[in-house]
C-alpha cells in the first residue's frame, strides 16, 4: 500500500507558519534547497527547476495532494501547474484552469486519499498548509497500524490516555486515604510507629507501581496482538523512514514510560484530593472532573496561554518518539510539567495530611 507523507518545512516547535499564515521567517538559501531537492527532486516546483539546476527524476513521490491556498502561488505566477512532473490533486470546490496534470478533489477527502493509497505507484506527497492536513488528521498511529503490528500498542495507549487510564488513577488515588478514612481504619493504621509523610509516600509509590504494571500490560499485549494480526518487521516512522524492530520495541518502552510519568502527575493530584475528604467516591469523581475539565480547556482557543500548563496538553507527546530524528522538545516540556504537578501535589497532600484531624 502506498503511504501518504506530510513533507513540509516546520519550525523546531512544530509550526508551519505564523498566526497570519506567513512563512517568510523560514530561511531559504541555496545550500538548503540543494540538499532538499537532491533528496527529493520531484518536490521542486517546475518554474524553479532550471534556475536551480534540478534535473533529477522523481525518487519517492509520483502524486501530490495540496490545498487551494498552496496551489494559488502557481496560478498567481501565470502557471496552471506547479508540478507537471507529478500527478496533482488540488483540494478545492472552485474551478481551476484546465491542465492535464491537475485534478480537483471536491468530495470526501479521507475517502479519496484512502482510494489513492490502494492504487499502484509511488508514495503520495501531502504538500502545503494545515487545512488539508487537518481533514486527514486522526490519532497519529491509527494510519500506521496495518504497516506494523507494533503500532497497535501505541494506538492503545493513545486511545486510553484521555479517559480509561485516568479512571484507573482516580480509583487508586481516591481510595488511598479517603477510603481508609471513611472506613474508620486510617487512625488505626497510624497507631503503629510510622509517620504520616512516610505513609502517604508509601501509598503513592504503591499506586504508582500499579500504574506502571498496568501501562506495561497494555504495551505488551498491544505488541503481541499487533504482531499476530499485522506481523512484524521494520517499523515505519511518522517521518517516512524505518526503524529496526528491536529499536522500535525500545521506543515503545520509552513511550510507555512517558505515559506512566503523565499518569504519575494525575496520581499526585488524586492523592491530594483524597486527603481532603473521607468519601472515596467523591475523591474519585473529583479526579475525573479535574482531568475532563483540563481536556475541555485545551479545546478553547481563547485560553491558549493556559494550555502549556495543563497536563493533558502533553499526554500524547510520546508520538515524537516515532519521528526520525526524534523530537524531544515537546516531551521535555511535558516531563517538566509532570514533575511540577507531582512535586506540588505531593507537597500539598503531605501538608494537609499532617495537619488532618483523625481523632474521631
């Protein structure tokens, strides 16, 4: 099956333009262009091939999909086709000048692209801005599942991070203190010579170990089931390159570790909430409400300034482990946010638990 590859210029932090759509900040120099077009000569527009001395035949792509805005500069320059050496499909509902190498895509884009991928030929180049890419966007690993069974594990983590794993965290953390306090057993536990801080940290570490085992089970079962359903072999990255199977397994393990770090932050918040009540159900519901509220807030563009400080904004950054080269910036920011939540949540939980009245 052909692959569709989103091959464009991006900034280090993942942006393809500024807020107005301007791309002039990207450096355009001869050395950079020579490197790009020596690797993929078919991505050089026709009107630049002679001035830049690009003569190579297509190496990877024989088809390009682009939006109306990306096609517009060619029309403004008086050209009806920017890439006549490729089959071009322009996503638009407007009429375009007649050209035998240009086709209009005005229907269901995901369905059309799925049909293209089934055809014989080289890979498909997705070129241009985010509108077209957004129509084809889904969880990053969904489109890769059938390429290698290892992506089943990553897709499972991606799907379960928003709800099911936080529910497990809510159950573990909500019952840790509130459950024993509500059942009247907590004050008896504290009669033994153990400090409250040590007890709280022990409960946190025990719950964290349970989370680690749970995430590991998801990853291992995903890898095994994926291998049985879709086979094993070189692992395709989201950048279009391939990894060895052993290296792919190592990156799955790192992804599971990152997911566990994200859940550790939720666990710290849950433990704090658990010290504030004697009703375990209330504590569990509160943890779920907090995580769901964060997810709602990430969908509000007016609060974009707040998004970097929300846990859920960084939950699936482990996808960058499957790029080549690996993008570490988003994961580093995520781990820093997780660490702040863990330290802050545990500090407040310890402070509140140490002053909590358990005499009645």
